[in-house]
C-alpha cells in the first residue's frame, strides 16, 4: 500500500474518531464504532485471554495506526497492575497534525492516558520507551516482512493490518508462519478478518481457529491459537 494516501479524521458510530483514505475508500476502523471494535476484537478476544499468565506480558501489534489498540491495552494493564512489553509495527506513522486531532485518548478513562498516547506517537523508532508504570513500548517503522522477530516470545498478537484487498501481502501463509514462530505455545492472535483465503493460510501455518461473534456490524471475527 502506498504511504502517501491522504488521511482525514472521521467520526464513527460510537462517537470515536477514525481515519479515512478517500483514494482507497478505506477506514482505519469500523464505521460502526472504532472504540467498540478495538475493545471487542483485540482486548476482549486477545488481551483478556493472557492477563492471568503472570510476569511480563508481551504483545505484538501489526499495524499501530491511530494507537487505539495500544491505548486500550495500556488502560487495561494499569487497571490490573500488569507488566506489559508492547511492540508495534507501523511503516506509515501518523503525523502530529493527524494524531493530535483524534479524540480517542479523551474517551478512555476520561483522558487519564492522554500524555501517554502522545508519548507513544512521539516515541523514537526502535527504542524501548517507558510510557507508564508497568508499560514499556517499542515502535518499529519497518514492515512485518522486514522486521526480525524473536522466536517463541509473544503472548498475544493483534493482527490489525488493512483488509486483504488493500494489503494482500499482510495475509499470506508466509506472514502467518512468521507470526506463529514468534508466538509462545498457548498464545493467541486476533483479527477482524474472516476471509476464506486468510483462514486457510492461518490453518496451513499451524494455527487452530475459532470464530466468535464479531463487533457491531460484523457477524464474526477470528481468533488463532498456537497450541504447541
């Protein structure tokens, strides 16, 4: 996907902001509600499944985007006094003019993490930054294909790339094999996508799939588990 598509702030169905790229006709989040989609797909179906693991919880996010998934993970981690190491990939980072317009931090814990949200967007590339007590953060501006991931490392993966019709290279067997190898046994990968070719690629990589109810506006989603 080109890095120079223009992006415009838009309001989704639950009052939270997303970004829209008119050249593609693509949004960064569900138009039914960015906040409720992220909570449902990535927090409820992903992070909640690992909070009882103990120790440092290691999260990988593919597609930092607006920073909403990271913001919600930070808020949940703070609520439970968890230690989280959060790695994220974003080859097309937002400018300050773009992320500073978003109302997302104001809608999470009454703005408690507004400064942390800014620090995530301003963090130096490939440098581990302490964003909040118990929450370390590292953003990498390279693609998933370029990055070197550690073996058997992550407890949860948020696969939040753009849809297959816009970023087909992010939904291949090779991508899911790479993510599988980077995950611990018992780790979960969550995504909004349920396309047949994507599910087949996940299964071929070794994942065991389930398809719980999706967020508003979507019948189902995908949860992929590395069992061994």
